């Protein structure tokens, strides 16, 4: 590949070691007892830390340069709004009157630790229960907009992703034309899908609402990681809970909506957007990996990225999505 990478030491996160994590917590009056566990996060850095004479906490260090303080503030305010409505979203702790703190070049937030397990998404009761809470999240999300966070749309997830990959020479030279062509076809398919759906209102969303961001306990779900919260169509927080063959997804969506519509109306025309949003997520994911390739954690965790085979698979994947976007929605609209 012709794109270049910075040496690992050049990336800000390379300086974020255990001592700095503990020093940052000490700066806000929380003293670690030496137990520190890195949690599964690549966009940010997240750690579970044992606290002297207290319960463990989770500390999240935001990726430098990604969000403004105001945009992070909107994330925190949204979670607090949900928590205040007794929706099980985990808010950042307020310490010295603030939820966002600074230590050196890093901004961070501290959360109470909430345990849980992955939800059993094959269980109809779990799907309906989850749907009820997503409906409650959306009912509040629709009351006012985000003003600092970008929307999830064809430009931010599709066009900008395609252009970044092409302009920064991530694709092998012999695949550039094929990728450019299929990406254009995919974006045209997304545009047609939005036309079929008509005027779809944009609301505040979780934005990355898949099973990995839902912790299940005997008391039900807890929603975590609102880092990708954006304005977007409601169905974005629903389709990511679906999996399997088309018939299976129809049943899953029916169960989710059975709970969702107890609290929030759902316009079935949004079902035209399911494959369009999946297409945008696929394009965005490839560009996300490319944008983060200077972070030493990414080549180590995703060694298959940016290989000839990787891009051949992405081209095939987009061709399949072009066909899927022209199929009827999951049920008649």
C-alpha cells in the first residue's frame, strides 16, 4: 500500500500507560488500588480500575481530536436525561461539578462499574424488553436535537468514507476503479432507499446499539457506550439488533417493535432504510480503520485490514448490498 503510518510512539495513546491512568484518577480524588483492566475499546481507551476503600470504576479516555468538549457534553447530557427518566443508561459520575475532566493531553470521564452479560437475542422476551427501552430512549431523543454532533447520513458515513479511502491511497492500484464504481453504485442505492422512505425525522440516537453495547442482568438491560450518539433515523438503533436469515430478522423485528411501540411510534417506511444503513455502516467501518491506522493498537488488532484480500471482500460486499437495497423491505410498507 502507498499510504504511510506514523511510528507507534507518535500516537497520543502510546503515552497512556497504567501510571498515567492512576494519576488521572488521583487528580479527581479517586485513588486506585493497583487493579487495572483494559476493556475492549479501540476508538477510545477504557479501563476498569479498583479503588481504595471503594467500588471499582470504569474510566474512559477520549480519543484526542475526535469530539469537541461541547459534543462530549451533549453525550453526557443525553445519558443524564435518560438516567433521570429511569432508563438504564450508565451516566458519567459528576466529580467537582463536572463529568468531563482533563489530565495532560487527555480528556476523560469516570463511570460506575455495571456488570452484565450479553443479551440472549434469540429470546423473544429479551427482544421485546429491549425494544421497550429503545422506544423510551427514542421518545426522549425526539424531544430536542443534538447541535454539536454530526448526523448519521449518506454524506458523513458514505461519501466522506469513500473519498477518504480514495484520496489517501488505501486501495491497491488494481482495485481502485472497481471500488470507486461499486461505491458509487452503493451510494446511488442508498439515495434511492431514502427516496422510498420519504421524509424520515432525525432524532437523538444511541447510534451503535448492538448486543455488545447492551449489558443484561436479571433486572433487564443496561445501555452503555453512547460515544457514537448522533442524529439519525430511529431504525438505526433497531436493525443492528437483527441477525440471521431474512425470515429470522422479520421475527426479531416484530418482537422488538412489540415493545418499542408501547412507548414510541414507528413509521414502517423506515424499513426501506435497513439495508441502506447497513451499507453506510460497512463503508464507514472501512474508512474508520483507515483513519485510525496510525494508532498502534489498530495494526495489532486488525492485521487483515488493508490487504489485497480485504479490499476484494469489501468490493464483493458492496455489490451484494447494491442488490439487497433493491429488494422489498422486511415486510410490506
